[in-house]
C-alpha cells in the first residue's frame, strides 16, 4: 500500500537486503516460508499455554488479517512470534524479556510504543526500562550506521497520502474516509466518496478521537486485569496508529481472544472475514461512512468490549485452559 513508497523503518529495510540477492520468485517464497514458520511458532507457544480455540482464531484465519498479510508479503508472521512471546513473558513474570521484545517491536513498528504508556500506568518499571533501552539502542545504532536510510524513512512518512484506504482501521483512516475520500483506482478499491471534503473536520475528528481513545484506554488499563490491560492496549495501538492496517491485528489480538467470550466477538470476527471485493467499485457518501468503515468498526467494537469486560486475570488462565 502506498504506490511503491517504502515505509519500513531502516532496521527492517536492512533485514530485507539478503532477499535481494535471490531471484524474485525465490525471495518471495523464502519470505513467505519464514512468515509461516514464525506464525506456527507463535501458535505453538499459545498451544503450550493450553489455549484451544484461541489458537485457531489467532491462526487468524480470519481472511482479512493473517491470510491478507501473507498475500501482501507483510512482516506480520515475523512480528507475531515476538508479540506473542512478549505477552506470555509478561504473564509468567519475566518483565525484562517482555520489555526487550516490545522494544524490538517498537523499533520495527513504532505503534507498539503505546505499551510504554501501559507500563507507566501500571508501574511496571523494569519492562519499561528494557523496552526503552532496546528500542532506543536499535534506532540509534541504525541511524549512526546508515543515516541515509533514516533520512529516507523520515521523508517517506511525510509523503503518506493514503490514510483513507479501506484497510486502515485507525481513527485516522475513519476521519480520512469521512472527509477526504479517494477516487476509485488511485490506491484503493473501492472508490470512496466523502461526506464532504473538509480537511479541518478531518483533523478535528482525529484530535477528538485520539483524546478519547487515549483517555478511555488509560482509565480502563489502570483498572483492568493483566490480560485485560494487554487486550485494551493492543487494540488501542491499532486505533491510534496513523496507518492501523487490519493485517497487523494478529499481533495484538491474542489477549482479547483470551479475555472475551466467543459469542461476543463473532460479529467483529465475521466483519473481518468479508473481503473488500464484495463492495461496489465506488461507494456513495453514506456507504463510505458505514460500509467502508466495517473493518474499523470491528476493531473499535473489540476495543470497547475489552474495556467493558471484567473479572479475567492470570488466575483465570487455568479455567480458560481447562
């Protein structure tokens, strides 16, 4: 997504360099195999915890998340192993490992920085320290060694113009679809007709949305169980990211899958199973405001349910595993 603009951080760009030594077909085959292997590794970690249907659901073979990430050649599988490892390390009282893994994730995908706020609110200082040191050292070393890559990434982030893409489930995507839209075929199918074109209204919705999401998440996290806090934080990170792509959901969804009752989640998971190909080639104003935001509504719904849910803590793990 993005008309060929590379938004991978320098550290991730360097990781791709060895693949350039291979023919394109071999590179994509190897990359896909690595991602699938990492996904299987993450599922194995969850299975070892005793999770059953959660494992299948995270296998997320919810079509518009896990499978879409593989189809687009994304890094989801690789990062899924680290994110699941971080959550399980936190569950088992290993804050240093948890913080280091989240730090690596922040260095690769900055929206994981939301976890720093989680640890401040819950006074988990060791995890916070390890995350800051790991992310900071990774970024500093990369910038010092390859400053041109860092400057190129900064330049690329300033040229993002595809916030309205239907796969963007964040508050930024919702506001862009409402008040900016996009003609069919530019970078999105379907074409999206805004309610009306108004950059000021778009910025206002983003500002209000960010304030509400941060405030509500902070309030809920400070009162939630361990798994509840992770579920809220993970879903909030997608909602707050300027580009909260739906294929990143597997990275943050495992705690919510443990936390929430299956029937409550089914509507959201079903919404995430509907391919955008079923929509008309161009959506009118009210179709854009509703149908085009189906994926975002599903993520918002899971986030709200995670905040409202009460009673699950580490002690309930054995009950869910039984």
